[in-house]
């Protein structure tokens, strides 16, 4: 047997074995990669995150909605069999508008602002009965119901003058009604009241009439005060004349004083006249009229 003749066949065999080993390694590597990818996908599908301000309710295809509420953080689930449903449990604002009638049959439009959130321990019940959009289903309905019931107890004018009482009653009734659906209301407030055109015109006319009435009342008070002032002045002058008369009767010297004062006034007036000149004579002052000479 010639060894040189069998050398190529051994070389071919080694090459084939080497290729088979390489192929097997690549196959094993591919299988491992597929296994790792499947494992990573399975792990990713088996966990879910709950962000801050949210809670999750788990739905199991075999057992239905679970009573446990998942808090914030990362949680595990069985892929395909279990599905988490996330609720926003933060306080959310909502505006509710309602057209309703008052006790005196006036039409009024009320805008209500509501701050609400779900009660966390009842999230499974809320999910089973109402769904994720529980606030859309409940709040507009019960808001209109409560507004109509409360506004019907008041006249249109009372809605303005007793707005705080109306708002408080709406808050109490709406909070009580929302609690039946496991919804907590943090704040309820009436933000706007709009009446019909007829009532608005009537209010304006009433305000104008009240202003006119107040103006007339002030004029009457002014007239009365002027009348009282005139009476007081007349009484004062009468009392002064009476006192002067009594003084004249009791003291002749006062009469002489008044005569001298009157003479001084007359002399002062004459001294300013162009038709009268002043001449001293015999120690006495004389006022002579020379108007004829001029």
C-alpha cells in the first residue's frame, strides 16, 4: 500500500469534517441567538411599567378582572393570558354646561367646573362597570341632573344674590351622587351664569328704575334739608330781632350807639359822592351839596 496515494483522501476528509464542525457551530449559534431573542421577547412581554400618577388593573383571560390594583413601578404578567389596563388617578378638571329653568320659569345657562379622580381601591369595579372613560360616561350625566334639580329650587334673582349657597348645595349633591360611582370630587364651583335676553333686559330696567328712585329720594332729602335750614335761619333771625328789641327797651344807650353807627355809614357814603364836598367851619365838619352850582 502506497501512503502517498491515500494522502489526498485524508485531506478531503479533514476538510469535510472541518466544514461540518463549522456548520454545526453556526447552527448552534443561530439556535442560541434565536433562543436569546425569544427569551428577550418573552421577558419584555412579561413585564410592564406603571408611571407616576397611574394605577393598573389586570384582566385575566381565564379569571376575568383581578381585584388587585398595581401601583407605580415595574410588574410581571403572563403574556397573552393577562392584559394590564392603566388608569390615570390624578385630579383632572372638567367643565359641565347645562341649560335649565329656574323656579320662576327663567332659562339660565350654568357652567360648572369639577375636579375629580377615581377612588383607587374601586378601580377594578370602575373598569368592569364603566371602563377607562368612566368620567366621560358619568360626570356630564350626573352634573346635568344635579344642576337641574338644584336650580329649580331658586328664582332667577336668588341665583345671583345667593350664589354661594347655590354653589354649596350643588357641590354637596354632586359629591354624593358621584360617590355612588366611586368617583371623588375635590372641588365643584359655578364659574358662569347666563340668563335669557328677556330676563337680562328686565334686570337692566329694574336697575334703571332703582337708580331713578334713589335719585328722587336724594332730591327729596335735599329739599327737606334746605327747608329745615330756612326754618332754622328764620327762627334765628326772629330770635335775634327779639333780643335786640328787648335790649333797646332795657338800655337807651344802645339806641344812641345804633344812631351813631347809622350816621357814620351815611357820612361815609356821602364822602364818596362827587356832588358833595367837605368844608370845616367853626370846629364842625360840613358836607355841602354843590351839584346845582356845577
